[in-house]
């Protein structure tokens, strides 16, 4: 509000008309801005993506490692190195599938998991890090996983191996964006197959 | 705020009343857009906050604890800011709508926009860029713009009567507070695994980080918007410059808070929060101080020209100019006539402030002005007989 005196200019008396020019233009501006942020940016994002793969079909990370990407994810070419690592993104989530030999230097997958897990524990961005837990994919490939979470960032890491070859799969991103993509991420991890594995699985 | 004669020639008849601010305005298309957008935002934000309604079933203790803690936080913060308004008590309904815009509209749309823009940064540059800088650019740009849009909506509603720098500051803080508590509740429920972790979030984001977060950012922007729409005694370039400058300052502070690459420079979280947060708070205080001085001059001129000295005497008006002099006046009365009279003096001061606001909004013959004048006279009589 304002205080006026008799010497002040007249009080602002805007014309009030539901379909007046000021009313309509104001409403259009508000709707346009919200539409841009709520849908426009998403449309630009969708149209500018070059996935580099066909969702639902096997994608080879290296000669010995492949997996099946889900729809809606795209390749971050800057984070992808042919034959070694592929980086996928969606809604701010970043998933890397990295071919890794866990047996180098006489180590085991569990040793590597402990190393990565401890690193998460020392990361100032994470306040909570779960214990390392085992899992087995539908194709019988064994692995371990754990989660980490911080004020704005959450992460889950999988290590999978068929005993000969291995894959290190860290996924990070804003905590608020995990819910919609968790199932897709788990499906992609499930779909990991190694050249020595029995048969590839698609989702 | 309009230019005024600061040395008025005695009491005159009241200028044209400004009208009582209200949010309901069926004759404004913007109002109906606001209604639809608030409903749309409420549905989507509810789904976002509760994980499509499952949160209270899956993790009830964290969900309820978070809800109670952040609700209390919002009420305490809102009450503190609301009761520290110096001369004007702004409309509670407009205040709630501002809060709701921040909490229900800005949060949901910013969530969508941030996700999309983060994807684009990764596509255009790399995931490292997104992590280090891109997410901070997205958040500062999308969130500050969407919160500012809430202020623009209020400015576009003629009956909301956002007409001063302090109006902009106040409603800006309310928009920012709404955004802040809803975002904090979201982070708490999504990341806290147990009650201890939820309390840690409340401590870190609410009590340590909350003093210089969204409410402060949008308060600064709001001051700029308020200056833009009210200071007609200044040129357009200055007014536009002030609004753009305030937005730029809020953007930079927000960006500095979010840029994870900067966290490597100061590794101590508490120190980093202080280094980034204190300048924001200081800037806000400077803005409020300057705006209050302006409001004080205009208020004094209005009282001198328009208020009956038998309702608010010159000495009483002088005592009402700031919190310190109000307290001193209450102490003087309490010292002379006892503690009860001191409390009555507090009520008298509030009634006088209400009266002056009512006269400005509705004129001397307005219903509220007459009621407030009766309150003043009654309280004055009670103090006299104490």
C-alpha cells in the first residue's frame, strides 16, 4: 500500500476489465513464462537429444561388455569413451557404465567395492552411505550395490562381474529425480551382460 | 510510491484513499490465471512431495516429522517477518498467496525446468560441467525467475496494490519462504533415512542455511520490483536498473551457493555458508533500511497532513517512527502508571497504526477507520484511568 497526501499525484486507478488489454496481456505473459519453464525447456531438451542408440536394443560398451539402454536416456558424448565407458543422462541423473577388471593386482570385486564405498563415505557431498549389499541379476550375474545421499545429490553404485569381466556403474543426480527413473536404472543394470555370459537379456 | 510533499502545511483533508488491498479480483484475468496455476501447482507439488501419495505410508515417521518441523519453521519465519513490518500490516491473504506461489507453483515448475536445463548442459558440454556449474546456473536462473514471476503476478493484480519497495520486499520474502520450506521438506523426506538425519537436515538447511536462502534472495528481488513499480519520482532507467540489478544480485548469490565447484575452495561447510550467506543478509538489511527510511518520510508527511492530532498526537506519531521509540514510549507509560498501563500503551500504538493505515486506505469516514478511532479513544481512556 502507499500513503498519499493531497499534494501527491492521484492514486493509481487502473482500469479494471476482465477482458481489458492490460488484464489479458498480463495473463498471457504469466502463462507464457510458465509454459516455457514447465514445458518449453523440456521440449527443447527432447528435440536436441541425440541418443546414439536405440532404446531396447543391446548397446556394446566394449568387446566384452554390453547392456540395454532404456527409453528417455541419452548419451553424454563428452563422458563416453569408445570401448571403455558410456555415460547416459536423464533428468539430471548421470549413469556411467564402465568396463573394469576387478581382478587386477590379485584383488576381488569386494576389494574394489570397499574402496569406492569408502570414497563415498569421505565425500562431503554425502551425509548417508548405506552398507554394501549383494545382488544377483536375472541372468545370474552377481554384484554388489550401495547408496549414498546428501542434501541435494543422491547416488547408487553397482559393481557386477561374471568372474572374468566386470562393470562399475555409478549413478548420481539430484535426489528429487530418482523416483521416476529408479526402475529404469535397475533394469539397465540387470541387462548388463559380458561376452562370456550365457545370453544377453533385453528389457 | 508517489512523490510527496515532505513538509506539509498543517492538517488538510485526506487525499484520495488508496483502497484496501485484497487478492480476490474477479475483474482481472491475471487473478483467474493465478487460481488455475495455484491449483495446478498444488496437485503436482503434492505428488512430487509425497512420491505420488505413497510417502506417508512408506516412511510415515520421516514424512510426519518433516511436515511438523518445516511447518513450524514456516510459521515462525512468517510471523517474525510479518510482525516486523513497521507502519503497514499487509494483507494476510495476499501474504498467503505469495507464500503459496513460492511453495506450490515455483517449486514444481523449477523442478521441471532444472531437469530439462541440466540435460541440455550435459548434451551441450559434459556431465562434469553440469555437476560443477550447470546445475547452479539452472537453479539460479529458473528458480529466481519463477519466484519473481509470483511478484509480477501480484503487481499485475490492481487490487493487490503492491505500491512500495517494502511491499515488494515483503511479498518477495514470502514467495521465497514458500519455496524454501517446500524444497527443504522435499530434501528431508527424500534423503533422511532416520529421525536423526531428518533433524540434521532441519538444523543444516533450516537453522544454519535458512537465514540466507530463498527468502532472502527473493526479498532482494522483491525490493527491486517494488522500487520499479512505485518510485515514480525516479527516471525509468534508474527504476529498471534497480530491478534488474536486484535480480542480478540474487542470481549471483544463488549461483555461488549452488556451484559445487566453488565448494573446493572453502572446504568447511559452516564457514562456506557464512562467507556466501552473510553478504546476502547484509544486502537485504541495507535494502530494507533504505526503503524504511523512505516509507518513514512518506508516513510522517501523511500523518502530519491528514491525521487528527486528537487521535494521534504529534508526540505519539514521533514515538511511532521506529521500534525503539515505541518501546521507550511504552516504558515511560509503564514507569508512570504501572505494567498494565504499559501493555495498554502497546495496544494503543497498534490501534493508532491501524487507524492511520485505515485512513490511508479508506478515508476518514471508512468503517475500519471509525472502528480503529474508537479503539484508540477507548484505550486512551483506559490508560488515563490506570
